[in-house]
């Protein structure tokens, strides 16, 4: 490369008059043309082709304009004049790369820093070619790995493309391996996911069955309870009939052995001197001491006594007969308890069903591949905090003192439409002092393990997490990887 | 960075429950805007209340003419207060450059009174005074060669400065001179009892503090034992707050008793006064009769309010007075708490009223009266007599020095945030600028970068390898600023603290122990920067081997240097703390000045005196311009705060502090995208260009608001970078002359009254007029283009406009209305790169804007951009001029030597006609024809690639 550099050094600012063809540039040109055609080949093979092209190229003559890619060469054919690529102006060809900006679009100065909107093409043989803004040409900072941008600057730039290329290749290979492995694992997880999904579905069905059974049971118990109550009432009536001479005011039944309500008082209690008239609401309330319901024992011990003594209400000679409750009373209680138990069980099962349904309603990816994350939690310590991500559930932060703060609960998938499963949002965490609440955005990246990789808080109360998992691996990424890397 | 939100957000929840409760209490009562109750009104400041209660026209002071002594350069004269017979000594000096200095002190003070050191750059050189006449009523002195005289009237004492038959300024014309002499405290009840009882008594008194204690008063009056030898204060009342003062829960013991001083100044013919920053108020100062005086007392004001006279972070006791005939200035050299009252006989009058007066011929001369009141110290006042605005700048510069010449890079764009969280964050923000092709020079680290708010240290996890980070920035020719605040964490494991404590460098409380207050680190002490040995030690801490992790591309930011003390009175230090022989009361406004001075000195020393420092400070005083940049503190993301940045920086520029800026985007709250864009457009045209944001606000790096807004911000920043040669030249000029860089229109158009109150637009130097868009949803702005003989060229479209008109300019989101004055030549570097350093060797484009006479002038200044070598004449300074169709570059500094690789790549002549040919003649005598392009629609002639070296002699002829 030495002759090429020497040739560059001769130029003053402006006139670039290096006519000798550069090995590197030609090579770059071939690389560039080759690029589009070789993209389907694997990297090793492409490299061989490039090397072959380099040797072959030694025989081709053409003038190289600095800073352009070979696809742009056609605009820079050496003629008397140069037409700005946007067609705005024609200038003498000597004014191409003469370090003065003539074209509005910067196309006359692809190799200098003269145009504000210009761009410089780094050939970067051995690595990736790319464009840099013209403003980075000869600014003393090495931008192109082939050092081509600093041809007239005090910066001593080394050509690092080969190293970078190797690193890149190694990296890409590593990525490939990761991707392969990731996809393999993903497949497993998909299968597991399907199984898990089925399992959950089965679980749901099972629960639903249990619920159905319980419902039948429930109805049975209700029926039995009803039966028992009817029996109890009959017994009570019988009791009342047998004791008719004594009672002046009648407690007609006792449905609830423990307490007495206003309604009961109204319907079951009559005054002796006017048995036809039902007690009014107020009277009944008065009898109960103002409440709508009262414990029976208490009623007997206090109010009833007061009433019978007749010093607050003018009702004379009233009495109420209570005996020890007959057996039918216990049966009714027993059935009531049973019913309650079954009702509770039914409720529990229904809650489980609704929980499960809610969980199953979450979008676990096209193949339920994210399902396995559901009951997992992942931790990461960052400086003084421990962060915990429980996917589809919540994110928390715990400090060294053990105080835990919610950074959000599961919100939704929030990736780009192209791959909505690349990002999750957890919202409505602990409120922040200036309003709003903590939120966490989780970016999912492909990896062979499932783990929380990084947590940041770029702005107060806004957290971003990098979460690696095989299920984030995308086959499409693999293809793109091959095409763009090298 | 004010107390509450920062405190609330940096402490861990469990540790800050009490704070949070406090905060909630504050927050619930007032969610936004300053809590005025935290800061004193004049009525709550005992001396201000006392002084303001005095009525004009009852001056007890009489000049004792028989005591007059006149040497060649100095006049002394005793004044006597006829009420208490206390004598004062008046000194009067004529200083070089049309300045008169008046000093008044007690003739025999009980103990010395504080005289501000270190602010004047030297003992000002004097000029001869001579006696013109004298009788029993007064004395007339001649002030040098100009027909200026000083008339000293004896009874009551009064001082008038005349020029011809005009009175320029009168002192004590309203008789408000007061000088509270130092006195022994009379035996009071609380004095007689033991100290324990006394403190109990104090507490009782505090409970009933609204009234003076009549018993103590009586006792004081009755007790004959304790009379100072020269005083006879039978008539003097001991008023509340003379010997002790309480504000909120804070008690100020006043062992020296009352010590206030006050003097009034009358300015005949003056209706416009300016200066006395820092206040969030209009450029033109308002009269204060109906409210508080303007207050000068450096304070950390949380969420400051706009358009009021409350004190802010800095204080420069300099006022300028201006009318069409003359500009004068008053520099009141006093570092204690100061209040300035302004009144005017025309203030209440409407324009119609004034006109009526004029027509009827019945008008009294307009006059502005000013009164300065300070809590302690002496009267030491410099009367800068102009007559032009630039004369006043030069007069003030001769006293306190000029703007330091900053490193060129510091004129670029600064990216700041509280906080960039860790090295990775810094790196990714840095990369973001490259990715979005936005230039920047400095990235900033706020307090969170330290190890637990221990300045000079790094958080061991988040900033584990600072040198690596700095090297990464250096590789891109960029720099970093790390914060170093003056409050030092009290922690025996902290080297800085241990050294300061062991050296006895901390400020002492009134009982002699190290003063401790509460600030970011929790309990903190405050180094006594008033000690030269302390400052030297502090400076030495910036040495590369002392400040671990520092490198030559790391600079410093001094915040909280009012000083801010979270649990102190008015969020600052107790006035009865002790700095050697002086109380904090005497020196308060100087603290920030000294902090920045010592820090800048440290940055100079670490490079062996080679490199220019860059230090940003929040608190400042007269003379702070010598040490770096200031910003307007903790503003808010509101349109009004965007607007106020203009008058705030203009006011600072008028008093010498040119390197001024406001937090772009607003510190508190989150700006709308429109406001953010507009703020970048404003900031790009203000001297110090830094975006900053509060910890609790969402991120706002320029690329976070969509590609359109990124492009708008990029464009604003790029405009800044293309103009860096002009900015740099302006700073060089300011450094040489003391003239403001960002200046009000009236400075350049002093005879055009239409400019006198303009503060929605400003000039950069003489040649650029900027009218930023500061209204939400603006469709247009109306800019006043000054100068009836001027033409102005829109710098974007090159359209020409006549001067002396209000021009409506339609605007879009990309508009930044900027005009170049016809008659000027502005050099630019249009190849904007990722940092200013990357542009060092780039070629120049000269923008030649022709005036009506078809001439233009400009300058080009070039040096290495970062060292003091310019002081050794290593620079290029050229005059560019265009006249008679010839553009030429001549050397303004033939004895200076510097070479540059930069060349002239383009000359754009605005308002030109089409030549037939253009010839370049270089120093070696060679002629060459230049290609050119002429745009007839705008009359713009562009010379293509003349190619001469920027340091060379050359001429270009248009034929």
C-alpha cells in the first residue's frame, strides 16, 4: 500500500491528482461489485472469490475518484465536465474532489470535507464498507478502518479492517452459533410450550369439570338444606300447637336459631290483644332495640325481659316460649354448614378457572413459546439494587436494606409491528414523586440462556431491561445476519 | 440544583421519611414556583427595614470643611452626624479613565470594617485633583482635564458631579446617607444574667419576637456605663433586630450590632437604568417604590419566579444609567447583603403625559433616584462617568478586569444532564451525537458521578475507570466537565475533609467550631475560601496526581457556591459564622467568586500554567468574569423562562460577565418538543450553550423527538458551529476591552430611545442581531432593526432590510431570525464537524455585508484555541475591510506570530453588484483571477476558492 499513501501525500488541499491506480481501490471496487452477487454464498467462499478477483483485477485500468463506491463510479467517468448527481449544475471535471463544494447535493466532493451534505465511502476491504459524513474526512479521527478518511491529517490511522473483519466474522459466527442453539432451544421450548399449553388447557377442563361436579353437589345440598328447614318449621309449628294455652304472643317459627331479624319480628310476633295486626317496622325495630337484627340470646336476656316487664312499651303479659331446640334444628344447621363448605369450594374453583383463563388469555407468542416464562422470575444485581423480572407478572427492585419497590406490572407486548414480541411493557409501578408511576420496558434478545442481562434507568422511574432468552431468537434474523455481515 | 426535589430524589425512601414529610408539606402548599416564605422581604431584613424607614430630606450629615486635606490624588474630609456626633471619613479619588471613587468609613471605628479585597484587579491608578474654589458652604474640585467638577456641599453634606452646567450625578442629594457606627452593646438585661439564663431569655424573646423588648431598651438607655468614647447616642433608639434577628427558625446573633450603610444617588436626565444582576427581571430596571427593592444576596432559590426583584444566585453591584446623551455607571463595592431602591419622577407618567409635559413646557427634568443599602462594610463607590456605553465598559474593566478568554471548545455545545448515570451512559450519549451527526464539545457529569457526593472522587461502580472514559472522549476530540461543589462531606474516611479539617480551613461557627450544614452529602462543612492559603490548597487538589481519574480534557463546574446550605437561613450560611476576623455577614456575596477563582487557578496550575481553564459557576460577584462562565441557575421548561434568558444574560453582560447562558430546555419540568427546539435555537446564539435537565425529567437528548425535530436541533447546533470563529473573536474582544458579547441594542444605538427597553432581541458583538422565537405556536415575530443609516441582511436568505424599522418576519419551526449588519465582515467555518477541535484547521468563508456606502469591516482572530500562548503574542489578528470594491486583509498585530493551516475557501459578498472580473493579489505579488458566481435576485456575489492562507496579506479586487 505504500505507493498509494505516498501518492496521497503529494496533494495540497484541493486538487487531488493521483492518477496511479491503487491496488486497494481496485480491490475495493471488485469487492463492491461482488458484494451484491455473492451475498448468497457463505463467508468463507466469498472471501475466496474476493481474493481471486483481486488478482484478476491487476489488469483493469480506470481512474479512481476518492470517496465513492463502485456503484457510483458511473457518475464519475472522466470527461470534460461533471454533472452534479442531482442534476443541478455542470462543473469542470477538475472541480471534482478539489476541496470546494460546487454541487448543492455535495456530489462533486465525495472525497473531501468540503460539502456540508456530502458523504464519503469507506471501502474498508476485509470489513464492512460504509458511508461516513464528509465532515469526518480529515478531522483527525480515524473513522474508516482502512484509514482512507484521514489521508491528509496528522492522525496516524492504522488499517484495522482485517482485524475488525476477523472479529466481526468471529462475532457473527458466535452469533450464528447462538442463533442456531437458540433456535434449537426455542423449538424445544415451543414444544414444551405446546405441551404446557395443552396441560393448562387440560387443567382448565379439569377445573371446569370439578366446577360442574360441585355445582351438582351444590344443588343437592341446597335441596337437602331446604328439606331440613321445612322439617324444622313443621316441628316448630307442632311445638307451638301443643303449647297454645300459655303463649300470648307467639313466636311462630325460628328459622335462624341464633338471631332474630326485624322481618322475623314483624311476621312472627303478634300482640295478644290484636293478633290480627302485624307489627309495624318501627314497632319491630323498637322491639329489637333499634337494630335490624339481634342475637337471640341477647334478645331474650335483655330486650325481651324489658318488654315483658312492660316498663318501656305498653304491652302487657307477653311471653315467649323457647325450649331446647329439637333435633330437626340441628339437622338444618348441619345442612347449612355443608352447603357453605360446598359453596366455598365452588367459589375457589371458579376463581382458579378465572385465573387460569386470564393467564391463558395472555398472548404467549404464535407458538406459545413464551408460556414457560409465566411462572418464572429472573434476578439481576445492578450496583446496590436487585431487580426481579417475573414475566407476564411484575418487575420489582429491592435495595440493600430490603425495601422492595414495584417497577410495574404486566402491561403488554410493545415491539415494532414487525416483531411485536421483541418488547414488553410493565406499567403502573410505585408512583414517582413528581407524578406518574414507574414503568419498565423489557427488550427481549436472542440468547442460549434465559436471563436478565441488564437494567438501566435512563430517566427517573423509567427502567429498561435487556432480557435474553432463546425464544426471542428469530430465524429471519439468521438470514439477515448472513446477508449483512460480510 | 435546589434543595427539595434533589434531596427527595437522591435519598433512599426509607432514609428519607422525615424529609419526605417535610417535602410533602411544602409541596402540598405550593406545587410550583418559589416558596417566597423561605426568603426575606426588606421588612424581614432588619437593616433594610430600618434604612428604608428613613425619610429623605433629613440628612444629619455635615461636611467639616476645615478637616479637608487635599493631596495631588486624594481628598479627605470628615463628615459628622449631627445627631450622634459620630464622625466619618470621606475619601475622594479621581481615577484614570474618567472614574471618581468615593469612600466613606467611620473615622474611628470600634473595630475595622470590612473592605472588599481581590475584586479590584489592582489599586486603581489615580489622576490629579485640584481645588477650584472653596467657601464656608462647600468646595469645588476639578476632575482632571475634562470640564468636570465635584461640588461638595457642607450642610447637609452633598456631593454633585458636574460637567459643564450639567449635573451628572448627585450623592446624598436626598439625604439618605447613613452609616450605622459600630458600638458597644449596652448592658441589657440579657447581658447581665448568666449565659444559660440569657439563652433562655433569648428563647423567650424569640417567642415574642414581633416587638422589641421595652424593658431591655429602657435599661440600655439608662445605663451610662457603656458609652463608646466618641458617641453620644442619647437620641438613638435600640430597635428590634439590631443585636439579634430571627428569621423563621433561624436566629442571627449580631455580636457587632447594627452596621448598615446607605447612600442615595440622583441621576438627572436619566429614565433608564440597567444592571445589578442577578434578577429574573426585565433588562430595564423597574422602580421599586411599590414593592421590595432589588436584592443582592447570593441565594439558592428553588424554582425562582420571574419578573420580580428577589435575590438569586449571584450579585454584581453595578448599575448603568443611560440616556441619549450619556451613559454612566455606579459600582458599589460591598459584599454584604445589599438592597437597591429605584425611583423615578417619570415612572408613573404615560407616554401621553410626558408628551403633554413637553408640549406645555412644564416638565421637570426626568430623573432617576437610586439608593443602595448594605448590611455592613464601608461605602466604597466608583462613579463611572462614561460618557459612552463603551467607555463605561472599559472603566469597569479597568477596575475588575475583563472576561477570561475561554478555550475555544467551550464556545461549542455542551450536553449536560443530572445525571449521566455511568460510563456506559456517557459513551452511548457520545455515540448518539455521532450517529445523529450533531456536533458537541463537552459532556457533563453532575453530582451523582461522585462516590457519595464526595467531590474529587468517582462512584466506584458507575465510574470505575474514569480515565478510560475520558480517553474515549479525547479520541473524539471532546471533553468532559465534572462537578465540584464547595460543601465537603463530614466523613473521617474522606481525604479532602480530613485535610481541610486538620488544616483548620473550614469556616467556623460563632462558637469557634467547624460550621456544619446540610447539603447533598448530608452533613457538610464549608472551606473558608476567603483564606489565600485555603485557595492555594484547593487549587492544588486539581493536580492530575491529586484528583484521581482526571485528565487534561476534564474541566470543572462549581455549583451550590452561594453557598447553599439546605438547613441554613434562606438556604444559605448563617451570617454569624466566622471567616477569620470577619463575619459571614460581611463577605457573603464573595463566596462563590472565590470558589471559582480557586478552581480556575487549580486548572491553570495543573497544566503548569499553559492551558486556559474552563470553570462554570452559579454564584458570582463583580470580577467573576475573570474566572469563567456563569449560568442562570435552575430555570424551568417554560416559555417565560426561555424569554427571560435574554434580559438575564444581557444584564450580566453589561456588568462584565459575558460568558452567560441558561439551561437549554429548562432545568425543572419537561419541555414540549416545540419549546425544546426553540430553546436550542436561542441557546445556539447565546454565549454559553448548554442543555441541562433535572434528574426527575425524562431524557431529552436531541434525537429523542423524532427525525424532524432532531434535524431542527441539529441545524441550530450547526449554525452555532459555523459561527465559532465569530464567537471566538468576540470573546477575544471582550477579553481585551470588557465590552459585552451579547449586548442590548442600546449599547450600539445609544441615541435611539426605541432601543432602550428592548429585551426580546439582542446583538452578538456589533454585527449580528438575533430575534429568537419565544412564543408557542409563533407564526411570525416583529424585530426592531436599529439604525436609520443601517441595512441588515437576513443571514439565511441574504435578503436586505433597512434599519430603523419594525420588521415582521414570518417564521416556521426552522426559523431563527438572525441578521448581519451591513458594513460588517463575519468569518465562518461552514464545515461543521463533530467537535470544534475537529474544525481547527478548516478553511474560512467570509461573509461581507455591504452597507449603504458599499463598505464593510471585520476582524479575524486565530490562535491555538486553548493555551495562554496568545499572551505571548502567538496569534493572528487581522483586519478585513472592503472599500472601493477592494477586499483586503491587513495585519492588526504585526508583532504577533502564529501560523495556521486554515485558508479562505469562499467569500460571500452581500449587497454586491456583478463584477466583470475578480483578481486576487497575494503578498508575494502574484495576481490570479478568481471564479465567481453572482446571484442577481439577492445581489450576492460568491468568490470561488480564493485559497489564500487565513494569516496572509491579500487583496481581492472586483472590477
